[in-house]
C-alpha cells in the first residue's frame, strides 16, 4: 500500500471536524480508533493528505500494509484531535486544517505541538501523547499538565516466562507481587497492567524506557475509600489508588502524578498518567475527570464515557 496524496476533491465531500472545547483543569480527553473499522481506501487517502511530506515519507518506508495503515491512522488521529481544539482557539474563528499543524520533539523524542508565532494568537498549554497496538490507536490530551498514555491488548502473548521477563525489567516489589499470583492467566493480566502503567508514567515525564528504566521505580496500589467509580447502570465500585515509589526507598514518593487504568472496548488496557502539582501541596482530593471518545475522523465521533466500553480498574477517575 503506497500512501500518497491524491483525490484532493475527496476532502470537500467530507464534513468538517466537530470542534471540541479544550479540556478543563484536571480533565483528560482520551480518543481512540480501532484500525479494523477503517476500511475505506478513499478515507485513508484523505488522511494521507493531512500528513507532512516527511510524515508521508516515513509511512511509505514501512514494510507491510498493516504497519503503514496504523502509522497513517496514528498521525491522522493526532492531527485531527488537536485541530478540533484549534478551531475554537483561533481568534480569527476560521477552521484550521489539521495539515497545517507542526510538531517538534523533546530531547527524549516525545512529540509536542510547535505553535505558530503570531501577535494575535496565544498558544494554549496543550499536552498530548499517543500510543498504539495492532488493534487500537489512542491519543490523550490535557491542558497545563504533561500526559503519558499506553494501550496494550488484554490478550497480548509473551514469548518469555513472565517472572523471568519481570526480573529483567521490574522492581523487586513488583516481582514479588507477580510471583505471589498462582493462576497463570491472572499473573499475565497483572503483568500487562503493570507494564501499561509504567509505560504511561515514563511518557508523562517526557522520557522513554532507555532514559528511565522500569527497574528504577515501583508501581503500587493503595486502597482508598474516598476513591469511587461511577459505572454503567448507576452502580458504584471502589478502586485502589495508583502510586509510584523509588525502588531503593519504598517510602519515598518520587512523583506528583494522577493515574487511571481502564479496560477499553473490552479488549485493551489503557493507562493514563498526568502530572499534578496539586498533589505536592496536599490538595489532590479531586479525581481526574475523564472523557473518552471513539472516533473515525471525519466519519463519526462517539462519547463512550460511562458506558460498558470504558471500565475503570484503578486510579482516581470521574466520568
């Protein structure tokens, strides 16, 4: 599949992106695409038009149609998601083409928006992060707070023995936790959850695995009667708070982050980590407000917060 920019008249046949207000303080927007549901070649061509020449070249260099498709969808999701906010922020009140957005990377490779400089425009303190598997692509967006997300398939298979693998990358506390689980399937699921949370954490800090090895910190769960999830059907379920500690000193909190661990679409775990300075000041009683949308850009946007498609597992969340 050679992703090229053509059929330019196709864009006029599509509706414009629906504008979305920026997230409020403590609010996280989480958008996801299921690649298998995007089947239209014409729509993929439309997405290709949104990419920069460099992005398009990078996509075309990938081997295999599915890899190219996922890379294309990931870049299209970022551009269309941010463009929705841009429409409402632009003081000229004109629609901003997602193709006009520019990006840069920090020293660890985490992408950021490179806002255009204009005396009539003050760029918003917008943060985003993206993650994808073969069957889900997700983008998280916040204001004033760095964010990291990770998605993993619940049925992800590991070639190595889980404990042997954990001993290479996890802290002693996490290894002990996994070792204490006798059921192999439960152990595998808990491993995936821990991995997802650790990925989200290092990404929120703007670093990657090489810059912050997983062994250097520990994910722990602390039961809190104050943290409750409102689930579909007006039921209420308690969930434990997620905290991070330095592996060499379990009593010393190393961050000021809010976490959320979700089951999404019945098939994936999604972890969200957002830096929160108010935790340091002891004012962190308010949970993270979360809005989740399933999307096929230019085709459909469905808010799935509070439905069976989004089940909170751990963390402090308000849907």
